[in-house]
């Protein structure tokens, strides 16, 4: 009972902290990031996940942030749901950013990444996160992910692969006719 009461108290204090920060953000001019700030914010997320530092990763996200993988793979809303999700990331997990772009006018960015857990197996998740900021924090993280070779260069290499789709097997008679000419 005592442990349960402590957990509830910690959850309430955490939520109260988010509420205070959110109301304070509304009282001051919105913090806007430039491209350098966006890169730094992504670095905090990556370092937090890699080091198993949940508070560090969570601090990059707005209290009401939405983290999703459409159309129906993953959905986490707010710090209360993100905290256990981030806590499940094994320390030593690699989060590496590749191509990063940011539009400071709209506070939206894209970040191509490789994400893999330590241990046996040469596979990793590779994807793109479309990120919207509010007040200098991540308000929405929308990711599109696939699995492939752990090393990014091998993942994007075009040689030596049995491609599922090419112009030669695309299911359109018009395209097949034009290729055959």
C-alpha cells in the first residue's frame, strides 16, 4: 500500500510539474528554435535513450506530446505514457541521426535515423521522424520505420539486393510495355 501511494504521489508531482511548465510557457513568448537548436534537441533525445536517461530524453518532449507511428502501429500521448516507453529502451541502444532538415518558420523538421538495441543480430530499425515543435520542445513525433541491416551504408546500398519492386516487375502493363521497347 505504501509503495502504491508513493507511486501515485510521484505521478501527481510529475503531472503538476508539466502543468506548471506548460502554464509558464503560455505566459512567456513562445520559445522558437533554429536549425542548430533542433539538432541539439535531437541530440538530447538520442543521448537520453543511449544512456538510459529517461528524464533527459523526456525533457525534449512537450508535456502533452504525441508520439505516433501511423497508421496504427504506436501511439503514446504525454509524459505519463512516454516515460515507461522510454524506460524500456535498453541502455547502450544506438540512436544515430543521418539526414536532418528543419524549417524554423513552421517549427517542423525531419530526421532520418538508425535505432538498434545492443546484443546479437545485425538488424536495426531505420526510419524518418517528422517532428513538430511547440515552445522549443517536441509536440508531435511521427515516425515511419522499417527494419534492415544494422549499418546505415549497407541499409541504403543498392547493390546486391533482391528488390521486391523495380520498373521491370511493377504491376502495370503500360510500364512493362514501355520498358520492353
